[in-house]
């Protein structure tokens, strides 16, 4: 699951939203130009599914009370399920059903966007002014390596399932009174600043989208496909990366009764000073995980074969009570 917040695809969110709205109408415009017999893709939010581009532009552009000329007026949120996630939806709901499920996902993600600010009265998507649009395809850009090496041309459709959602959300709440900026990443550390603009934790927001998808659609996500893993491996300390790598190597073998999520969250939050500390705390919580972490993948061939050592390690895994939920 890829979730990103930017100024806009057109690079400017300090003026009218018209250029961005028109850009996001590209699939509707393309099918009109080519006389394609396809359904017009309306905009939607948490209340309606029949919104047209003019309404989007007018309402976003008019919701700017007390914003200065150089202030951001709106933000673009890109919600892009991975191809694995899309294939899961297509398998269970079909293509048309998957589109409706992605809309449902977007509404729930916007609930999390609202709650992330931790501002009184901003609790759900209905407290925001936002409009979203499903896009069915992605297209190669001049910056893509395939275009640069000549194997694809700019504007060609990308292969595989590419369905995703683009959301335009106003800087001001629905009442046009409260300023909300996801660019404020103080996470509550600067109380005065947070009281004015609301705090916003981007990592927590991105991870919430992934968790919503998994719970809503019963998607079994491997540890290495999770945001928390990627974030630690990209931004964590060397010690956190070592801890996460150790857990990832064991995660496919450890019993489902062991709460891997608790361990990975502890790693991401910096709970464990080092690997030894992690193993000690895990032992206190679940008893058997210490032995699992300390058990070598295999022992010397002088005493056991690789296969025998591996069987013994797996037996220990199965016998472990695990990291308590």
C-alpha cells in the first residue's frame, strides 16, 4: 500500500485547484476524445458518488477563509494499493466490485486523516472538505527508465492492475474555520504550533491505511511487505535494522500465536536498546521466543546434518508459546 501526500500533480497548491482537477479528469477526457464507450468516472466523498469536476473546483477554491496568498490551499493524497493487493480485490470482488471496495477504503483512510490531527471537532471524513477520484490506469512519464531507454513511449499505459485513488482535500475543514496541514509534522512536540495547525504523524497515517486494508479485506500481509518494516529499514538506526532483519528471517516460521506485530512495533518505537534487550523482553512476555531467536539455523555437520538441525529448530518454534498478545 502506497500512500503519499503532496502539493499536487501540477506542482502548485497555493492558487486555484482547477489545473489539478482538470489533470485528474484525464481518463474521462481521453475516452471522450477517442469515442470510447466507457462509463464516466465521477468524483466521490464520504457522502456522495455523483460529483462532477466543476463542483470540486468551486468548493475547494471557495474554502480558503483567512488563508494568505502564499499559503497552501489544498493537498493531494495518493492512495495506491500494490498489485498484490489489487489482485486480491479482483479475485474476491471482480473488477467492478473492487472499484467500490477501493472507494470504501478511501473513505476509511480519510477518517484516519481527520483523526491524525488530534483537533477537537475533527474526528471523521465528514468534518473535512475532500473529493476523490478512482483512476484505472497509470501512464509512463518522461522520467521513467522505460521511456529513457526507448522501450516505452511517454503516455503508454503501464502493465498490470493499476487502479488507485487520488484525493483532493482542502487545507480548511468543512466549516472553513479550522486550518489543517499535514505538513506540520511536530507530532505534538511543539504544543503551540500543534494547537494552531494540528499535529500530524505521516508514518502513523500511512501505516493506518495498510492496517485498514488488511482488516477490511482479510489480506494476509507478509512482514517484508509492511510499511513498518520498510520504514525501519530505510530510516531506522543500525540497531533497529538488525532487530527487524532478525524478526523478518523468523517470521515465516514462527507460530501465528506469536504476536509479531508487537515485536515490530517495539522495534520501530525504539523500545529495545539492542538485540539482547529485545530477546530478554520477548522472553518475559512470551517465554519461548528467546530460544527461537538464539537457536542457530543449523549446527556443525560433525554432530548433525543441516536438515536435522533445521528440523530441531522448527520443532522449537512449534513448541514455543510465543510473544503474548
